[in-house]
């Protein structure tokens, strides 16, 4: 059981660490590439969106890649 | 539509609604603390906070889960449904305070990582009566965090309505975890029949209202429509209220037939925003208005008025006397269809 717990918590930690790193890049650079409304969005709103970006980063990375594909 | 995202799109109704939420939450906490201290004056402040916010969160979650079915059964509940998102975020804050204080009191004062401690301080995973119920609460809290943090319209637009909806449907999994967390915790720590009674009533109310709504919708889906040369018989004009619709299932798709200003139009029943039932809404300012969040569509072409871009499929209707018939073949989303005049 302890092995399962360790693996689960490791996956959870890695997921959130990647999310945290991606969150800063996405909200201050990447987001406006997929959503024009983000260009003029204020910093306080970006911070409000930050936790959600940390949670949903795999979907948002997917959208970023799709937006770069011609 | 603004040119940027706002923290919250306030209006006077939302402000009034939020005031009611905050005042109700404060009153509950004060009342809970007073009753607890009267009957058990030795309760510590940490325990009081944990129990007050934990019970508050579950009561709020029960209310959140019954709003949907109540609004389907009675349109008077629609304004509450329209503002449900703020109630959800408030519920998460209550659950977070409960979880945060629990982790601090039971897991943060040793030399083991508190999160690791939640999972390993009690390894009795094979026992029902001594199951580490805090693990269930922790996982439920993660799900509630994911939902609260993605409640802004930015995520609805950028994750797609389908992904967003799936993510937020996880509330039912979180609810199951919380029910198990509460009952297992109650058996281990709190045996008051009153507490268990309140939890049981909450669970059965949520379950029975969902079942009643499901039966009602199944009735619509299983309704047989008479066919006549490729057209399906819908209903008579008088069966539809002015500026309202009746919902029918055509080729496994729910369709709403609206009656307004001496005209009839039919569109696909599912709102592009969050899948709300357009046929349960009404015509406001010439537009079909979704009962969930007020998204609007023109009845003749299923398009949101500019600058919005949402579109739903449209259907052709015809009249024979007082009887309405529908062509079961849907037009592409946003296709203009001449309304049926009567």
C-alpha cells in the first residue's frame, strides 16, 4: 500500500510542479496566443486564473500546440 | 462582450445573491459555535472550526446539487441556478478551511510531510470501521479545488464546453467521496444521531430529486411521435405558452419548439455555453434565452446576436390547421429558417 501511496503522491507533485511552471509562462505569454481577450486582461485577473491553469495545464498545452500548427 | 476578462461580471442581482450567501454562511458559523459551546464548553477552537466549516460545506454542497433538478422541475428556482457558480466557490472556501485546519491540527505538527501523513498516519485501508477517512476528504478537496479554480469564463472558452462540463461533472464523484468521508468519520469520531440524521436526509434529498428529474426527462425521450410523409406530428399551437417552448425528442436529439409573436420556430435544445436546456427558457427581447446563464439565440436562425458567435441547429416546421409538424432533419447550426406564421 505504501508503494501505491508514494507513486500517487509523486505523480501528484510532478503534475502540480509542471502546472506551476507552465502557469507563469501561460498567463503572461501563452494565453494571448489562444485567446485574444487575454491581451488586455489585467494582472489581478491573471492571478485569479493562475490556480485553474495549474490544474488544467495538459489541456491548455494542447491548445497552445494546436494554435501553432498551421 | 468586453475586450478583456474581468474578475467577476457583477450586476445588482449577483451582488444581492452574494450578500445572502456570505450572511447565511456567517450566521451558520455563529449559530454552530454557540450551540456547540452551550452543549460542550470544552470544545477547542480548532475542533470547532473544523466541524463548523465541514458541516457548512456539506450543507452547501447538498444545496448546490439540488438546485439543478429543482430548476428543471420548477422554473421559480432558475434565478438560483443562474448564480450557482458563486455558491460553488463559497462552498469550496468552506471546505478548504475545514481541510486546512484538519491538516494543521492532525498532520502538520509532526516531522512527517503533512500530505504524506494524511495517507500514511493510519494504514488500516482494509478496515471499514477504522478506514483512513481523511484520505477521501483530501481527494474530494482536490476535485473541488479543480472545479472552483476553473469556474471563470476563461476556462469555459479555452478548455471547450465539453471538457469543462466533464471536469465539473466530477462533483458527483467528489460528493460520493465526501459522503463516505463523513459517514466513516462520523462512525469513528462523532456518533450523534442528529448529525447522522442530517447527513442521511441530505443524501436522500439529492438522490430522489435527481431520480424524479431523470424520470421526467425519460418521459420526453420515450414519447412516440406520429409520422406523416416524413414530417413528425408535434403538438397543437395552444399546447405551447406564449414566449415559451415545448421540448420533443427528434432522431435522438432534443428539440425546442418556440411560440412567439404569432410565429413558431424550432431549434436544438442544447445551449452551446454549458449545455443548458434552451426549451426551458423563454423569449426575452426577441431572443431565446437560456435559463441557466442567459445566453441568447435568435429563434429564426439559432445564432447568438452579434458580437456573440454561438450557433445551434435549426429545424423546419409546418402547420396543418392547429397542428404543428416538424421535419426531423436538422439544418446546419445557424441556418436561417422562415418561422411558421399562425
